[in-house]
């Protein structure tokens, strides 16, 4: 009799509980929510058409020099030439976010160097900030020590001036 009960409990656990643990069901909707009906084939087509249009519009047509370097050689040559008006060179660098977006479209082999550049830039910024903080801290300590030394010297001079 006990074996039958144990088997039944194991069977119920596997059938109901384990399924709920592995693939949990969502909470039911509140009673005031009305369920939407299924879309017709025409409505599905219209939704797919609009989603495709928005997706295509989200892609930038210019994917950058990392993936098409031959298209950018002429532009880089023109940018390196000085302007006649003010004699300065035109400098245009893509932002970090644009750089990562272009690299992500290129796949893992282009994304890894871009991420390494970002991490190295951040690490050097943190290192420089920490170095600057330490230098400032040491200068502050030196100023405090100099003030203490001056206070000690002036105190000694007062003590020597009084005499026994």
C-alpha cells in the first residue's frame, strides 16, 4: 500500500509540479481585461508589412569604414586636406555608440576590437583620475605637514624667547 502511494505522489509530481517548475504558466489576466480576438490573415499581413517597413527604416545606410574601407578612402583623403578658409583640418570621429553599433553589425570579429578600445579608454580614464587624485592628496598632506612644521617652529621660538 505504501509503495502505491509513493508511486502515485512521484507520478503526480512529475506530471503537474515538475511541468510547472520547468515551464511556469503566467498569471491569469484580471477580470476587467478583455481578450483580443485573433487577427485575420489580412490584418496579419498589414502588421507584418508595417513592422518590416519600420525595421528597414531603422537600418542606417552608411555602415562605416570598418566594413567597407574602399568606399571611404576618397572621403578620408578629402578630410585630411586643409580648408582654404580657415586653414584647419576637418576632424570627424564617430561616437563610441556609433562605433559599437557598426562593429556589432559586422559580427564578433569586429565587435571584439571595438569593445577592447572602449574598455582600454575607460581604464586609462580611471587610471588618470586615480593618479590625479593621489597627486592632489599628496600635495594636501604636504601642505598640512608644512603648516604643522611652521606651527612647531613658531612654538619653539616662543618657548626659546621666554627662557628659564
